C-alpha cells in the first residue's frame, strides 16, 4: 500500500486537517493517510503543547468513521527528539510491505534543508507539498520525486482554536462535532 504520512502536533486536530488529508489522499493516489501525531517538533517551540496521549486520543476520536485516514501514535514511541528521517527508517523496517510518502506544507518545504538528513529523505522518499498561505512554492524548482498537491487553502489553525477557547469564543465547525467538548475542556485554561 501507498501510505501518506501527514505529521503534525495536532494541537488540536481540526476540520482543516481532515479536509486536507482527504484531498491529499486523492490527489497523491494514496491508499491511506496516517495522521502522525508528533511530539515537539525540533524546529518549532511551543509552550502550550498538550500531552501527547491526549492529542492522539482527540485525533483518534475525530477520525471515527473514516476508513482511509487513521490517527497514528507511532512517532510517540520513538526516541526523542523526533526526526522524520528516524521515523521513516523505523517505519520501513516495521512495515516493509508499504511505500511511505511524506506529506508536508509549503512552510515546512521552505525549511526542509534544515531537516535532519534532508538529502537522505529527498533521495529515498516521495514528498508531496501542499500550499500554505504566505509560503510560495516554485514548482519548477522541485526535484523529480517532489510534487505539489493543488489543495484548498484552508484558513483555520490550531493556534486560532486555542485562542478562541481562552477568549470564550465559539469553535463550532472548526473541530469535528464529536470532539468539540473534549477540545474545549483540554484547552480552556492557559498552559
């Protein structure tokens, strides 16, 4: 199977993540997309990152009823810091029957040269880059195994959801209905 790896903190998971995962599965001709709930990204700092298990549980519940998109806690069991190269190597060993495709946003593509063993990832895996507002990508500059997925630009972010909860504002429609109360409970107080 061709498995798309859509990594993120999912702090919290939201409807934009789900819409994007569905679009990427179709555009990149993937059998499944695994939403890889990640520990702290070594290139990002966050003081309000919810516990790993809680973020995974919210992702798992948000995906109830989905058949081709799955919440994945694989990376949470690997040594820290969490480097994509290490994750890919472990996955290749544990799931040799699958071909893994890395799904990343235009923001991460711009920082890709800073990633641990970026050249090794580039030479051994297919990468699908999806657009992110404010991060232009020049398709003519992409290596052969990197493609751009022409997905919608979705104006929703986990940061905005956390801020709205702290300010007592509605998050209706921003997260799946079945996890809205769980999201509110877990992000209500300042972290």
